[in-house]
């Protein structure tokens, strides 16, 4: 049985000032197997973030439904951990308190909490920074904390909305390896939205390519590259072949978006 | 050379800031001691200091100062404990906002000073009336400012908290309130400034103690030196309490510093 099932989910936004309603997402069907790492790749504005927010329960679909472990998603909950593109650490909490936020909401005792928090601080390599405020951290460290915060809740699925989009290229590469390393060690079902082709291939066991707005699934590409993956993989011939294929796919969509905007 | 937006070194900044005070007092001394204005209407700086000293030593003016400080503090606390919870509730729950916002917006334009005759009828000319003047003058403003700040809580933080399993109650207690605490404290710092204005107005009418009372009393005796001394005392205490408040906020909310 699939871990996550997306059935005919679409999203239409009401028109602004009496204008035509805008369809952001055409009906999408997708089944995700447990412990799969799925990346959703698409040009900006294709509705991929909208799809992710619907899975998170932060937005309601106009049609269709989302099932996680057979239960319909109606509102956000701790079974769907999310990492956002913008830095969303709570600025009034330290790194450790941020990571423990979800556990605190569950009324877990201080002692149990600190044990779990310490293990996740370790997992994302933030030892020594437990008592720092978020504003004292670099962008990469903030996103590492955000990943630890989402994972500490032990969610059934981890949702990431362009989590490394605001980081510089070098940091981004390191973060990809860090997240993939965590996934390789502690299997987890992951839905990862990105517009970066290389990132989409490197992280994924399956890449879902989305079309230009209104978004729909254009292709579904399995990535059978071996694990554990090392950054040198990005220069291998197999990787390059996949990249060439997806670049072609996404280029057509990006051009369509550009034309739609200039029209 | 003066160039737009070019920063000034810290030392120079201090010197320039003090220089204006010196110039101001020098000008004041020149027009008064030089005989350019009638001494009856404006005392010179030296007689002002002399009058002030006499007030403190002989007329026990420090008691008036303490009474005024107590009133400011009392009115401020009263307004804060009413306005902060209402503001938070209004900002967080939109139906409550829809219910109260129009009335509060209207009420904040009611001038506190015009309420003084009514407040005297209701509460007499005792301490309660002074506190109520400050209360009426600030409570509606504070409610609105806090409601707006709470209403503009970063949505991404709220969404993040929901995905971590927070309940609606948890969102209010552990996201909305801490997120806005520094700005609420900053708003209250402003209120303290208003309270100083309202308390003097309250003391000018129907009062028998306080800095404002001393000022209105000095007017009938044409003691302009005392009036000016009283005004300067208010300014200095205001400045000191402002510094103290700022320091307290910095200590309470170290995470919000840039």
C-alpha cells in the first residue's frame, strides 16, 4: 500500500477584483511508496509549492483529496513535518528549543525532550550551537536546525519546499549531502520541491516533473543511481544523461511560462 | 564635507548633540540676562536654578515629584493590564476585532483632557481621577496598536508551528505572544511617555499636589523660574524612565536585537 496518495488534487484561486479565477494546479494523481525520496521539479509558478502545501494541510484543494496512511488530510499536523524555503525558526527560541518545539507541544517531559533534541542536534552537526539564537546562525545552519526541528517530531512524511533555495551554491551542495545522508541512514518518506534539476536528480529515488502553470505532472522519472551517493556522482555519465533528459523536459515548460508572461 | 546619508563618527555625534544644548542655554541666557525680554515673563537660567533649589529644599517639591511619578506609574499599569490582553485577543481572533475595532477606533479620538470635568464628577479630585485621565488617554490607542501588531504576526511562523503539531491555543500562547512581546514592550514604552503628558494635564486642573500643581500655582505668582524648573524636571524624569525601559527591553528580549 502506498504511504501517500494524492487523488485528483487541483487548486483554483478566486479571481482578483472580479477577474477570471486562476487555475494553479490541474488535477494531479500521485502515489508515493513508503521510504521513497520524491523530488518535484518544475519551473517557478507551476504550482509545485501549492501541491506541497495541500499535502501539508496548509491549503485546501479545490478538488480531490490527499491520503496519508489511508487517512484524509484536512489540516496541518505533526505527522507531516515541513521545512520552508524562508527561514522559519522561532527567533525567540534557541536552537535546542526550536528543535524541541513539536515535542513541547505534545507535552513531553523536559527530560525526554532534551535527550531527543540532543540526538537531532548531533544528527545535523550543530553541537556547540544549542544555545544560540537563530539570528546568530548562517542560512545553512538555520535550515539544518529547521530540518532537525521537523524530524524530531518523527513525522510519517517529511515535506520540503525549496529548503536550500536561498543558500549559496557551496552550502547548498553540502546541505544536499547532509539531508541525503540522513535519509540513507534513517529511511523516511520525503517529498522535496525544487526548481534545480541537479538537486532534483541527486536527491531523488523518483523525480516528478511538472508542467508550466496550470501545473500537472508531465513526467515521472525513476532515478536508479546507487546509494550512498557522493557529490562526485553529479559528474558521472549516468547522472549527465538524466540531467540532459530533464533539462530538455523542463526547458520546454520554462519557455511556455516565459511566453505566457510576455503575452 | 556634508554628504547626504554619510554617517557621522560617534565622538563627533556626542559633541554636536551637547553643542545644541549649550547654544540653546546660551541664547536663553542672552535674551534674559541681556535684558531683551521682560524678566516677569521669562526667568533667566541662573534664577531658574536658584528657584529650583529653593523649591526642593524649602517647599519639599520632591514630594510632588514622587506623587506625580506614582500617578504616572499607576495610570500606566492600569492602562497596560487592560489594553494588552484586549489587544492580543482582538489581533488573534478576527470576529472579536470586527466587534470591537470600530468602537475602539472611535473612542481613541475622544480627548482625554475633555474627560477631566466628567472624571472629577465621578471620581472626585483624588488619586483615582488622575489615574483615570491617564487610562482614558492611552488605553484605546494601546489596544489598537497591539491588535495591529498581533494581526501582522509572521504567517510562516504560524504555519511552521501548525506543521509541528501546535493547537490553536498553542499558536496564541507559544507563537503569537512571544513573537510580539518585544514590540508590545516597545509600545508600552511609548505609553509611558504619553502618561507623562496626561498626568500634568490632570494636575493642572483640580489638584493640590504634584508637579503640574506646582506649575499652575507658580503661574499665579509669576514665578516663571519655578515653572521652567518643573518642566525640566519632567523632561529629565521622562528621559531617565525611557532609558530604563529600553534597557529592560534589551535585557528581556536579547533575541530580538539586530
